[in-house]
C-alpha cells in the first residue's frame, strides 16, 4: 500500500508529488503531464501570468520556470508573455527533474476502503493508498450556459475543448464570454480566417494594463506592490496569505472566490481583438436552436443571428458534485460549502480523512490564488504536512472510517 496516490499531473499534482517525495512518502502520481496546456489550449496562446509567478514548486526551489528557460535559451522576462507551449514543456521538464515518475494513465475511479483508498485506472488496474490527493485541474468543471447546452457537440463546445482551432477555418463562430479565454480564442480564430464575434453579458470588456516595471521608485512599489496575482495590496493579501484568507467568514470567502480577479483581457491581446473581432457587450444568449445545420441565436436585447458554432469561454465551476472520479458514495458523503465547493481543512483535507484536494476546488477556502499556478507552492507545502500527519496516524492501524461513514445515510440518499 502506498502512502499517497495523486490524481492529476498538472502544476498542483506535480508540486505536491515533489514535496511528498522529498518528505520520504511512498508516492504514485497518475495523469497526462500538463494535459490542460498540452491538449486544451491551441498553439498561439500565451501564459497570462508573469513568468516569475508561474513556478511549479519543489522543496529546494531549484526547478522554477526561469531555470528551465535559462537552460533552453528562452526569455522569461517580466512584462513579456510566454507561449503556452513553452510553459507546457517546462512542466514536463519539472516532472522529469523534480517529481516521482508520472504514470500517464488516467484514473477512472477512487473509492474509500477500510484502511485507505483504492484507485482504479481506466485500463482496470487497482492501486491502494493510505491517502489520496485530487489535483484534477479544471476540465471536470467546465461551465456552459444553459441556453446553448443542448445544441450538441457539432454546434457548441467549451473553449477548453480545443487544442486546435483549424476546424473552424472559413466558418462563422460565436464566442461567449469577456475574459482572456474568450478574447484570445476569438483573436486566434479571426487571424486564421474565421468570421468571429464575441458576446459578453457585461456592459464592457475590461482590459488589464501594461504591468509597471519590476524596478521602480519605492513609493510606487509601496502604493501598488507586485504580487503573483497582479499589483495592489488586496492582491497581495490573496497571493501571500491564503492561510489567513481561510479565516474569513465562509460567505465572504465564497464572494471573493467568485468575484475577485474577474474577466479581463491581457494588455497584449487588445490590439489583435480590436483589429479583427466583432465584440458585442451587454448581450446574453436567451435561446439557441439548430436550424438547417447551423445555430439560430437570440439574445436578451432582441438581437437575432445565425452562426455555425458557439464556443463557450464561460469558465469553470468546481462543485463537489462534479468531481466524477470519486465513487458516488464517497462523493455524496463529502461535506460541501454553501456554494457547492468541497470543504477542506487547514491542511487541504476533505471531510473524508485521508482525501485531500488541490487547485480550483479549494478557491472558496484558500482564495483566488488557488485558481492560478501561483497557489501551487503554498498548497504543496501545507498539504503534504497534512498527508504526513495522516499517514503517521494510520500506519499499522485502520483509518477512522467511521467519521466518513457517519455521512453515509445522506450519501446513500444522494445515490438513490
């Protein structure tokens, strides 16, 4: 039996694996390395975060993005966006250099047992572990508006469904959203010859400004310090003190997790969008139906038009109910917060002892940093301490399954 099994090999999973292995834990990590960046973002996209805020975390701090870029002769400069493919390659390098070997098979299910957990791969092999970390990224949590959800895969998709946009050449595409994913997807579509429009519910599109210089007068730094989430003291609170953020009342945490650092386009994409993309603000799709092989769309303002395909760049909603890798009984028994996201304690442990969560699922507990790579360092260090404590307590004895099974009646009702 392993001490720890990690589901997911993105920045959070790899960072946790690096810290756990350094702590002497017997670790297995499963998943396609950096899958979101390799498979779900088309070539031509750039990393929105600053390179210095995009490190994966190893305990010695020797395998940051700058170290990789120096090795490869690539720029990693403040204020200069990094191509997504470079970041994906960095993550793969980190996996080889700073983490246990990644088993690239996908985990199909995780269930609780009397002495820990059993995880089963999609090809049917079972592994047992005293503890499990779910670092499943964002893909299980894609959000598509109800008005277009039932159009079918030929006519509607999520922006994260596309590692290649060439299938849309010569077509008419409507992109929903006003954030970076919507705007950059639209720019790439326009530049390849697709007729594209962006529909945004908001009354305007917000644009991030060019970041101030790294070296600047002390009074400017004092007024708006650089942080891994952007400039400003509020962002510094989110970025540097997730543990303190967790002490806020739950309604306040949920409100910040949903609204802070809202949709906005990066400064370096603005000119490309304005040059080739029709942007309609204040438009929300209220109905969409298939008609003669296309999609007929109507918005709340009364506008009507026909398009070939709708791409929903409308974000992610990381609720407990959507963690479909968990056995239904285990998932149904987990405690959730009022916004539907899973409860985690101060060491990222869920209400099921030994089951830990990392990444987007923890944003309502530890703040907006958990939506970005920047949160991986805090998560890995603190979470692994929780795993160590759990493993020490459980080695040689049965885990306290009863504390989980107390919720079984509610879980059984959910399954029925």
